[in-house]
C-alpha cells in the first residue's frame, strides 16, 4: 500500500491511493474495494472518537461545576445565608443555555436555590452522558464494519494468491 489515508475522502479517492501491486484480477479489485470501504469506516470511527473526547471534556467541566455548586450550597446551608455564583459558573450556565435560579434577579443563592441549580447541572450531565453512549454505539458499529471489510480484503488477497500458486504449479 502507499501512504496512509486520512481525513474524509471519497471512495474513488481512497481507491486510487491503494496499491496492491501488479495483480489486476477481479479478486484483487474486490480486495481493493474492501480495503477502501474499511478505510472509510476507520475515518468515520476516528470522527466519532474525536466527538467522544470532546464530550468527555464537557462531562469533566460539568462535574467540576457540580462540585463547586455543592460546595456553595453547603456553605449557604451552614452559614444560613446566600452564596454568590462565581462568574465562571454563570458563564457555564449561560453558554450552554442552562437555567439557574434567578430569584432576586441576582447570582446570590440560598441552599434551596442551589438545589435548583444543581438539578439543572445534573440534567445536563445526564444528557451529555446519553450522547456519549449513543456515539459509543456508532463507534463500535464502524469498528465492526472496518474489521469485516478488512477480513474480506484479506480473504480476497489470499484467494488470489492461491489461484496464482495453483497456476504456477500447473494445477
């Protein structure tokens, strides 16, 4: 084979990049097609892996916000007075369209208001967790297809080699 294939290329682009040597029989063409399909699946799997990594970073950020919100809720509960939502937390809520308690039209929250904020964060965390699971299913599907196409290519190459060996032996 020639150089590794990367990115989102079309089937014809990938086919032109695959070199299986001088053999041009139908089995080798089938092997080349199987290898190209395998590469397409691999590219799609890589795309899903990148999306999963991004979502995992988002899950980590959300978990950090939940931890901060719980600490602020505990402080409000212990002290008996409202605690202020940090600017980075407000930005997190705003950037993601999450709702938070706006009683008093400010960012000061008592323990009950923090409970509302925490529910918003945990719901968001569940949503992104669900999205991760869905992407993992797609990823596994593309990995399975990749393996199947590779196996088909290997079988076709093996069969082509067997035919050539039989011809060389005069069988």
